């Protein structure tokens, strides 16, 4: 069935999930909405994140999507259950897949979670990890400086590396072998994060595991697409900035990026 998969994020972070979708399910049409104009969601009150998430989901519902990926940890933590209740297409978030991948990977059961203030305060990862492994130890750290760097497209800069080094300092007192990038923007900083830990930690981004869930659901519902199409991207922010990150991160030349307002 050639209806698109809807993907949402507060900005460009969900492109890290789109990259894996395109790799493993190249025939799936994708419609993406990034709410860059109102990014970051992380420091906002839950009611606001919920409302902004619903704005994006309603628009995608009107465009006729066959399933929705909430490719934003903050929105997943706050809105996943309610979105599932209100819409009749399948909806998946990124927290459960990320927790599952980390528990599978960690040998010591000691896991660090990096996320936005909203995600860390929600304790959604602690709950998801403990459901899978009740005796796991979780060290959580909010990294509020990371998302603005990525949204500005400065993730390759030396300043980004310095911010990563400074932000991750508090984790040095803890022992863990696995780190969850609990924000979809963070894989764009992954090289810096890996270098910070001297390549000694397993780094988990939920994107790959999320795509495993997408594939299973579409397969079970007999809704996998067979004809390849290029994705359509909508942003509430700057088309030029969004385009340059799509070109850099997804290697799509002249991507179809459009404006959306709510
Ligand atoms: N990419 C988002 C996440 O996964 C949100 C970042 C933000 O808007 O603060 O949490």
C-alpha cells in the first residue's frame, strides 16, 4: 500500500530515524514534519509539548498516512499514549525501542541515558528499561545545550565538541557500559560523544530498533509499499536551513522541503 509513513519531531532530529527508514525500507514513502520554529520542546511544559505534537499529528492524519512514528523522545514521553487513543493508524515512539536496544547491548546492566529536560524529568527511559530488566542501573543526564547546536547546523564544529565534553562531565563519577542517545537530535553529535568516551562505551540510538518495529507492523498489516518515492519534508522554520541539514545528513540532493503552519 503506497500511503506514506508520517514522521514527526520538534525539528531536524527525526531525520536520524528517516535515515534508517530509507536504508532498511527504501520503498516507503515518508512525510516528515519538523516543528523547527518552536524547537526545542525539551524545556517546555508538558501541556505545550502535547499541544504542539497534536498540531503535527492532525496535519499528517489529514494527509492520509498509514502509520506514525513519533521520532522525538520528548513528544513520545508526553504524548504517545494519547495519540494512540485518538487516531486509528498504528503509532510508535522511540523510547521503547531505544530501551530495548540498550538492554540487549549492555553487559553490566548499567546504562546511561542522555536526553532533553522533558524526557529525563518524565523518567520514561527508567520505566522502559526497568520493565525489561528490573535490576538495571540507570544514570540519567539532561543535555539542554545539545539540541540548539544541532538545529543551528553546527554539529560538526569544535564548539560542539567542547559543549559535549563539558556537558558529559557529571557522568564520570558513574559506571556504565552503554549510553542511550535519548534524543533524536543527538546522533548528529555521535562522533563527539564517542570520542568523549574514548570509544569505550556502546552508543545506542533508537533509530534502528524503531525501524524494526515499523517493518513488523507494516508487514503484519500487509501495508509495505512496493514503489520507491522521495520523501516530502515540512518545516515550520527556515526552509534553507532544513534543506542543508537534509542534504548533509540524508545525502538527498535538492530535497522537497515545504513550509507548514498550524
Ligand atoms: N528530538 C527531540 C527528542 O528526541 C526533541 C528535542 C527538543 O526539541 O528539545 O527529544
